[in-house]
C-alpha cells in the first residue's frame, strides 16, 4: 500500500520517548516539519488498554501526515494491536525495528530483532498483510559491525510490502556513540532495485547538514531527532535552507514565548507534575548559546510547579531583553 507524500525532500521528526508527544509535535509542525511520527508504543500495552500508551496515539488533524509507531517482539501481540492503532486513523503505521535501548532491544524488539533478520521479515510481512493502512519501517544499519548490513536486506524489507524505509546510520551496539554512517544509507537509496522512499536519520544538527546529506546521498527525506529537542525551529531552518533562503534570527523573547506555550500545552495534555519533569529535557536547547545562562538552567530543572516555572521564564525574558535590542 503506497503512502501519499509531497514530491520533495521531506523533513520529519524522529520518534523519541517522552519527548515527541502531541504538544511538541504541534510546535514542530508549526515550524515546518513535513512528517510526524508518534512516540514509540509497545504493542502489549496497547492490547491491555494502558492509559499512557493510548494517550501517546493521540494527534490532531493539523499534524497530518502522521504515523503511529509500534514496537514489540511477539508477532501475535503486534498483529492484535493493529486494530487499536487503526481506530485512531493515522496516515500510516510505523514499525520500530531500530530502538537500541536495553528495555526494548534486550527483549528482541526494536533493533534487537536485527539479530534475527528472517524473523523481522516474517513479522513485517504479516503486519503489512493484516494492516489496512500503509506500513513503514524504521531500523538501523545492523546489529553490530560484524552483522548483515542494511544494504544486504533492504530489498527484502521492500519485498514485504512496506511503503517506506527509514534508516538510522548506526548499529544497535553503537547506541548513540560515534558518528552516523550515511554512506550505507546512500547505498540503499541508490540501489536501482529500490523504489520505495528512503529516509535518513542520524547526526543532523543543522540545516546545512540536512542540505548536504540530501545532495550527497539523494535520500527522499531526513528525520531529525535529538537536535529537535527544545528546538522546533530546526525544521523552519531546514525548509529555508532547501529554498536557498537565509535563516532568520530567533530572539530570546520568541524562545521564551514558544517554551511557555510548550509547557502550558504539556500541562494541559498530561498534567502538571509529568509536564514539569519532562520539559526539563527541552530547556537546554531552548536557550542554547545564551551567555551566563547556567544559573537559569539550574533553576529551571529545579522547579517543581508551573507557577514557579512560568515566573522564571518571565525573568529570563526580562533579563535578556537587551540581548534582542
């Protein structure tokens, strides 16, 4: 089943647990993300109607095209959860064969399945056949440096019927260390027998890098993960760079205002306590590069209620007012 996408190099938000939730995706879409994917969701949790997992599936029509990403190691559990996922009416379903963290990969899910390529292909085929929506896959180069690499099984993944393939340029055992290897991503994309869209992921921290990797490797799209945390503007900057336009300056006042909106939306979506805790991951990038910011950063991650946090954000805006003038 094909996935209807614009005919351009797409810039998308890569799924990250407790980061790429509905409120943050709203901001990324506002600032130019072409493609969104939910946080990854365990099939077993969906099958037992776990509240947090069901909440992760929520999205707005403004976020389309959007995919719901699922993970698991048990074929029957994955097949059972399709009905729950399809009831949410996403544009596509993404299978996570790429997460390297122990609690996922250690159970044979995520990139753990890269130790058993035949099982990965079998489960993917079953999901594609059962689903009523396009199915895509996100994976890594291999389990480790000595394993079969993506260039050897990308065609087999394509043959399962998936609509697109996203590749993170590291192995499972690398986790997030070292440098993402885009050469193998490029080899997959430039294989004349590959006809589905190929997305690259890994180490894209600037708009210039996005343009360079698109031009060098010819990928159909680029997914941005860690560099987007607290920085939804990176999508706007990538769009500007692809159009050959200069980046506009992001003022401190705008950073504070967007951060406030993000925090308030997170509170409304998942409650004050959870929102205050999870927002701590974003503050460093929201205010990256500001001189003498460390005392404010320590204060932000130390606050435990919304009123104190909003007051602190107001102080930051006032303190750096001259910086914008």
